[in-house]
């Protein structure tokens, strides 16, 4: 893992993210190892399941990591969406409104703990973050993203980096059963969030999480194959237009990302780990 991080840094990637799922390694030790193996690479959570965490202990862990990595942490928070993980961990699965409320409450508590409350605890040795750019100037940059009105409203109020998620929960299906978002939905969700963010909209960074990277000389054939695998949830034209699928030659993907920046404002691009090697030449093209 550390060797992959070193390769990513040399290829021009800026950030390595860790998820927060049962069955995967604990995020903070992974990020510490990634930071230790690299010189400038930023590290972040994408995203923590807030109901898994006590806010005071989360503040302690985040502040400690920010100190250990020299101020390279980006803290991504989410409401959680995999019910089976909650069931396995013995954590109550609450309605989405309650989980969204917990997300907002955690953000406000972290801001308080990052400033003074942890320092006031007995012993007085609790760390405070190196960075003071997020959480209204009290901690590391805050990432919040989603598709629904409630989470995007929270992102608009608090986040330094806002992600418009590319997957939507299928109605009537088990939690965690998704379909891919279309370009029209991305347009509407960005517009909705920008309006809520108001004067902040041009100060935050807009994050795109690409769900797949398919390097091919035949975009249409690749899109048609994906549509078949998706079970007909979108058309070939929608698959070619959505910002959440990167399809084509490396040059075509780079052009797709430039178009997404112009259309939606996405300037922070994230890809899933299975695609990072295929994406390396795109990073070089974007840097050029």
C-alpha cells in the first residue's frame, strides 16, 4: 500500500483517501501509513460514517493525525448508507433524517473540540490540528457530499469541499442499492447546492467522484457495454454524457474532465482505487 502511495505521488496525484467500511482497514492508521510513506501527498477520509464515531474521540483522532502528517489531512464526513454494516456493528440504524441531523451536529461539535474543549480536559495534552482552514478556521478542510437535499444543504453551510455524489439509492430496494446519476441530475444538484451556499459557492472546491474509468478507443461501444451491465438504468447517450463515468482514450477523458469543470465547476477529481493506474496518464495530461 505504501508503495502504491509513493507511485501515486510521483504520478502527480494530490490526495489518497481511505473509506470507512466494516471489512476494510481502519481509516486513520491507513492514512498515517500513507503520509509516512510520502512527502507531500495529502490524505483524507471519503467518507467517515458519522454514526460510527463519538465526536470527542473523532476530534482527538483527527487532530492527532493532522499533527503526525504535518497538516495534510482532509476530513470527509457522511451520514452512512450501508444498513448491513450498522447491523453487524450493533449500531442502531436510524431514519435518514436522524442520520443527517447527527452529521450536522457532529460538524458543530468537532469545531468546538478543535478549538478549546479538548485542551481543557484533564492532563491538557490533547492535540489540536495543525491546519486551521476548515470547520470555520478551527481544523482541517471539511468534505461533505451526497445527492439528497438534506446532506447537500449541510454541505452548503459548512463544507470546504463539496461532493455531488454520482450514485442514487433505488427506491424500494435495500439500502446501498444504487443507480448512476445523469448529467441532468448533476446539473440540478450543483445548481441546488450553489444557491444554498450563496456567497460561499465560489470559495469552496467542487469534488467529482468518478465511479469508473474505462480506457478505450471506442467510447460508444464501451458505453453500450456498461449500459447493459447496469441493467438498462440509463441510455447509451446518458452514459456518454454523465460526468460520473470517464470513458475514452486518455486524451478524451482529459477533455471530458475539462468540460465537467466548465459545466459543473468540478475541479477536484477522485477515482476509485481499481482505476488509479489507468488514470495516471490523464493526470499528466491535466497537469500539462
